[in-house]
């Protein structure tokens, strides 16, 4: 996938030459390596924050109680990570539980499916309106995830399912198995991300 990004950069460079643009326009092209490094570190910290919240909540009150913790209770930690790193942090999924976590457009949906079908593994950086956006797959790596995203009736207790459906009436995020790609971290940087 990195080669795709270099291709975009190559086109950008070519257009700049064709139009004789002044060199300062080229400065806007972000430092790719720094986006990969920063994106990876932010995604890792965000994942750790969420995992800590949800594990603590499950220990305290079981999965039914923890339904409220897979996102919003970790919100302040994620928000402060976003502020400190001058970026926006989202999770997206083709089979989203919270409709605000759906892919932003068809291209992002297609990227999500390429990850789900393992056509892509690892991290990706793409340009969206000149903004570098970092993506990292969220793989269902713990049995705990199945308590809220696995098979209803076997992995997910009836009472937990009820709590989920109460809160998310259009939920699509069940029926997953271990090691499935559940979604993507999406870290969006401003144009001059290396500043
Ligand atoms: C206690 C129940 C529970 C557990 C356990 C749980 N989740 Fe979730 N998950 C949720 C809820 C509720 C949401 C919706 C959060 C929101 O409103 O943004 C969610 C949302 C998500 C999303 C965002 C996309 C979407 O569907 O809205 C991802 C990705 C995700 N979970 C992955 C995981 C992974 C990976 C694990 C295991 C480490 C896990 N979850 C464990 C309840 C859970």
C-alpha cells in the first residue's frame, strides 16, 4: 500500500513541475515516514486506553455493565491524545455498531473491505484532500471481544445483547470470530503534519 501512496506523491510532483509551481507548494507534502511513525504510536496508545477501560469495566460489572465503556468512557483519554498530537482519532467499521463509526465515503469503505478480506495487512497512509490519513487494522485478538462482538446466543449473553440493542438499535457488529478484522483506526493529520 505504501507504493500506492508514493504513486500519489509522484503524480503530485509531476503536476507541480508541469505547472511550474513555486517550490513552497511542495513543502506541503507531509513527511511520510513521520506520519507512519506518529500514526502507529497514536493508534497504539488509543488501543491501550480503550482496552484498559473495557477490561476494567468487565472486571467491575461484567459485559452488560461494560457496554457503555467500549467508547465513551475512554473518550477523554482519546481526546487528549488527539489534542496533544494535533490530529483526529476515529474508529471505523463496515459493520458498525455506532453509526458515527461508519466509513466516510466509498473509497474508505473499499479500503475497509480490503483489510477485512486480507488484501491489505499492516498500516496504510493515504491522502484525503491533501491531509495525510493513517489507517491501522483493529483485529479481534482477545476472547473478551467476542462477549460483545461474537455470535449472539453463544458468545454474547442474551442480557448483554439486550443492552447492546437498547443502545444501538441498528447494530451490525456481531457475528465476528477471533482474528477477524473488526475495523480500522483512522488518524487524520493536518496538511503540514510534520510541523
Ligand atoms: C462490553 C462490550 C464490548 C466489548 C467487550 C468490546 N466491545 Fe467493541 N464495541 C462495543 C460497543 C458498545 C461499541 C460502540 C461504541 C461507540 O458507541 O462508539 C463498540 C465499538 C467497537 C468498534 C468501533 C466500530 C463500531 O462498530 O462502532 C470497534 C473497532 C470495536 N468495538 C472493537 C472491539 C475489540 C477489538 C474488542 C476486544 C478488544 C472489543 N471491541 C470489545 C462493545 C464492546
